[in-house]
C-alpha cells in the first residue's frame, strides 16, 4: 500500500500486527491484562465478583495506589524510591505512638490527638523526602543507593523505636472512622485515594511543575539549559513521594488499628511494578499517572484473586517478581516498536 | 591501511587489488520504509561502485539517514532487495553489516562516554592475546589511525569529556579502524572546521584509490564538488535523480533537492550597532581553555566567533550562559556585571544559548515538540499563571513558531525523536522564540540543516538582528560566518587572535589566524 505522506497525519499502517503495535505503544498492555485477570479469577472463583469483594478490592487497592502515585512521579523524574516501605513503617509507629501518648494524657482530646498523630506521621514523610531529595539532588548520590540506604535506616529505626512490638492505644475516631468508616457508602481511604489521584493528575498535567518533571526525567541537561532549577525540582519529587507514602502509612495504621514496625515491606517492589505495568518508563521522562493507578489496581486484583483461589503468599511473591520483569521487557519492546 | 591488520579476526573482507572502479559493491532496489505516520522511503534504488564517493543529498527528512540505516543493518526495509557484491543479502544487525565490511558513522553518535578514545575505537573487536586484552596493541593501533587522519586527540582521553567535534573525529576514526570495504559517513563534517574536514577529504581520496565505496551525506554543497563522483537526490522519501557530480551545477542540485530554486542562501543584513549588550572582560576559565578574552556584542549586530576545534570558541558561549566556571574576569550583560552567571539568570536577562549538541543538551527526545519549545518559557505569564499551565495559549504560540520555522511534518504533538536531524534543530532554535530575547548565542546553529532550512534560519537571524537583538554566532562553517557576521573574532588556543571588521573580514584573514604563527616566523 502506497500512502503518500501527509503532513502531520497518522497514516494507517499496514497489516494487523501494525494495528496491534500502535495500540500497544499508546495504551500499553495493561487494559488487556486487567481484563484477562478479571475474567480468569471470575471463572475460577465466583466469590471474586461478589459485591462485597469488589468493594474490598477497591479498599485494599487504595494504599498501593497512593504509594504508586508517588513512585510514578519519582520514576518520571528519572529516579526511583526504594524507601517507601520504610516510610510507611516509620510513619505507622511514630504516628501511633504520638497519637496514643497524647490520647492517654487527654482522653477528651480525641480530635486533637488524631491531628497530632497525623501531623507526626506526615512529618516523618517530610523528613525522609528531604533526606532522599537532598542526597540525590544535592550530593548526586544515585537514587538506588540513596533510597536503599534510607530503607534500611527506616526499617531499623521503626524496630528500634518500638522494640519490635506493635503500638496500640489509638482513639476510636482514628481506628474506626478513618480506618473502616464510610461516607455515602464509600470507604474513607478510597476517598483519600481519589483525592490524591486527582491532585497528582492535576499537578502532572496542568502545572509547570509537572512539565518540568518530564523534562528533567527526559534530559536533565536540556532542562538545566532551559533555566529549570533541576536540583530543587528533583528534591521536591522525593518529598512528595515520601509524603504520599506517609499518607498511605497513616491510613494503613488506622486500618490495622496499631502502629506496626513491619508494615509496608512489600510496597517498594509492588509500587514500582504497578507503575511500570502502567506504562511509566524506568528510564524517566515518560508515563501517565492514570496508567500507574490502573497498574496498582491490577496488582491488587491479582493479589486478591490469588488469595481467593488460595495461592500461597510465597508463590504470590514469585508472581509479582515475574510480572515486574515482564513489564520491563514490554516497556523495552514498546520502545523498539515505536522506532 | 594501518592498524588492525593483526586484528582482522572478525575480518571484514579486504578489498582485492583488482577491485577498482566499475565493480559494483552494493545495489538496492525498490527500497521502502515506513514509520508510524511517515513513509520515510518509497521505492528507492541506489548503487555503489568500488572506488567512488556517492553523495546522498536531500532536504531534512528526505530519508537519507533512513537509507543508510538500512544499508548499515540498523533496521530492515519494509520492502525491496539489497545485494552486496552481487549476492542478495538480508542484514540482521549493525554487527552483521560490520562483519561484511560495511561501517558507518551515524548522524547520532554511538560512543561510550565513559570509555577512553582507544577503548571506543576497539570496542567489540579488542586485540587479545590468550584471552587477555593486548593494551599496547590497542594503543598502537589507535595512534596509527589518529595519525593517518591527522586528528589531534589524546587516545587516553575519556570520550565523555570531549567536545562534539572531537567526538565526531572519534566516530570517524572508529569507522576507519574496522577496515571496511563500504564506508558510510552521515554528515561527518557537521561540526568540524575546515582544517579537520580537509584531513578527512584527503583520507577519503586515499580510501577511494584503495577501492572502497563511500556513501557520504552532507548538506554542504561545496563539499559535493570537492569529493563526490555521483550524487543521488532524495525528496520526501523518493528518488529524484542520480547524477554525475561533474555534470551538475550547485543551483541545479538545490533545484533537484527542493523542487524550486533559491535566489540567495545568505541574506543581506542591515546592521545597526547600538547599545552594548554582552561583554566579557578579560575572561579566563578555571578549565584553562579560555584565557584573557574580551569580546563585546552590541544590539543590532551579528558577531562571529571563529576558530579551530578546541580553540575555546564554544567555551566562551558556554561561560556567558553560566555553563563553565569562571576563573578571572567578568561577564557583563548590558553594562551590569554578572557575578555568577547561570542559565536561569541569563534567561531572565533575555539571553538565550543554543547548544551545538541538540541531543545531549538541547532536546528532551521522547517528549513532543510543543513541550520542548515552551520549556524555557513556561514560567512566563503567557504560558502559566500561578504555576498552572495555559495549555491553549501554549499550543497556539508553539504552532505559530513551528510554522515560522517551517517544521516538517508540521505536527507539534509528535515526539521530537521521530523528526529528522534538521527539523530537530529547528525545535531547538524555536525555543529562543518563545520569550523576549535580547541576546542570542548560537553555537553551530545550522549543524545538519538542509539548504532550504538554512535559508530560513538565516532569514530568522536577519529578522532578529534588524529588530535589535545582539547575536553571537559561534560557527565552524566559514562561509556562513563570513556572510552573516558584521564583525568577527578569531580564537586560537583559548585566546583572541584577531578582531576583523567589515572589509577586513575575509576568508584569508580568518584562515591566517587559525593556525600557529610558527609558519610566519620561518
Ligand atoms: N525512528 C523514527 N520514528 C518515526 N519517524 C522517523 C524515525 N526516523 C525517521 N523518521 C521520519 O522519517 C523521515 C526521514 O527521516 P531521515 O532521518 O531519514 O531524514 P534525513 O534525510 O536523514 O534528514 P536530515 O537531513 O534532517 O538528517 C522523516 O520524516 C522522519 O521524521
Ligand atoms: Mg539524517
């Protein structure tokens, strides 16, 4: 077929494989995977599509979605963050400790104690983010080493701070309302996740901050020559990522009703997997937030489904690892097909 | 040839003594290649004889690089056949092509920045003795090749620390090193100065005599007359004509290329030097590459900065924009001394720097044209308010700029990486148009840009200059510099050797100041 090139027009390319390719290169493989997973589990286990389980999946997915939002931002900027799990753990124990201490001292000040606890948790996120950001942006430590180091610092600290045992004694307002409460039938964590998604999508697609993020991830030198304060922006991405992880940590703490030093260990790997499955490039500069969110949803559905059909958690870990590697391979292929 | 005789293990077929003139090395028939949204080549025929230089000529995006990528095995054609020395062949990788004696210098480099020059030259075909790297053989081979080319490079230098022009030399040396029987050069002189280019031409002459076939892509017409035997002109992915270089005039070539004739390549600029806009005052860099340089550029003039590769001309532009640490002296913008120049600060003062290496420092390749063009100006009220983008205005103004620069295809949502080299350069230039700019520093602004686009870019400079911008033009394209600049400085080993004004600004005068004065003394 001889299609004369038209300026700016996307000429129909030859053959079905070309169609498949162009679909892949725009939306990625994720929608297909989602459908496959849903059909597969629905056939295997009728309980999977019960209304209760669907709400359950949404609620379960919120934590991973919130963390993945931050992870996706860092990936787009050309780095990655392995410390999100540690941030969740430290946030959990610190906010629980502050909340329960304050509540023990002021049994009437339920609201204040919740605010104190949440503030303490977010502060933890801020500190981690600033340390990561400063290390990467100012001292040029590679994101891998910087956040791996902070992951170790964080999990060590969480255990040291609590002596390894859970922190309890938080007010019911926190554990019941925020942890399991609903507004108009929608679980409160889901509301938080929706707000976070909207905020991040707005940031990325409608602000200069978002645009600079892509530019820095795509070509840091070009961004610098365009007058963008690369260091400050890079640091701010790590701060935002840690703050989102802290938010997830607080919501999880409310959900499990105690401050857990072991919380969140699976999040670094899962959030990176979710983002990459969702089409965010590991090399920076590319990816869409909505893809990352769908990726997180996919991972949750997978975990939920595997639980329902009683696949052991060890096997589940194997599955996540395999998916991550496959997602990266597909990411590479997509790149090649675009050529 | 020198060097790698010993290493010919991965042996590209050596050219036979009898294989000279008239022997067909390569033939392509009805080659087509399609990229998403673009038909890059349709039904192109091409052949290459031993002992000839066959030039590929055509506008930006005509499909030249695509064609040589197919010959070099980067990707297969969608359609068409290829024969190598009479044998039908399907290449499955650049490595495969190299083994068959097809070596290429691509428009975009393929060097490992963290390795030294010599390690890059021998990458993939290292000398070994019993499985151990034979470093001395590698060093010797590298020295010999560099000497042959008369490229003055340190074999031990890290490639990442070299300038674009120097990297280009390494690329060329690497291609020669493999003892090819077909050598492909995609705009090899794009950032070389006369001197290095002359060395390359001399070498090409010698290689021709040895029976190599050379495919040469260039946008510089004067080079065609200098070295070409035949010229194949492509337009919009189609073969226009293959002609003998001796039979065709420059005007005719340009006509074939763009389908119409161009009156004048260089515009007449009406210079009205006004206020002092940029000045360096006894500037020296901590790197030592620039020493005690004082230059000035006024509003309404184009000032040229000439010099050989490594003479420090690029560094001056970079220093003004805050990209090189300053040791002594000062940079002044409109009489105000700038203590610590930085890109941000300079942009805010209306200074724009267009870097020579668009891929390294200019473009965010995977993002669309729109985002690339507006990148430096997003903070301005036209593009954002309180940090929130004004997408519609952005689209409108970027499309307007793209139209002015005649971007092709005219689609600002396309990924920059999928544009041809010359059109990518327009995107970099376009960035300077998104904001109020008083000073332009252009470092090799027409590298890899076709004649038609050059006319557009020169016209654009004329317009800027006549509207009162100060332009510092750093260029190794001597005709360009001579025609556009009203005044020029010639650099030599990091210092200003001469300032040439008006009638004194001639080719002889510039060239005379390029080289060491030892000749005069003798
Ligand atoms: N990887 C790619 N993906 C999509 N389109 C491409 C790709 N590479 C080239 N093209 C398109 O194919 C056409 C031919 O490009 P090519 O690079 O061969 O041009 P060229 O003649 O070498 O131009 P230049 O002189 O600017 O280097 C152009 O329209 C270009 O946009
Ligand atoms: Mg090209």
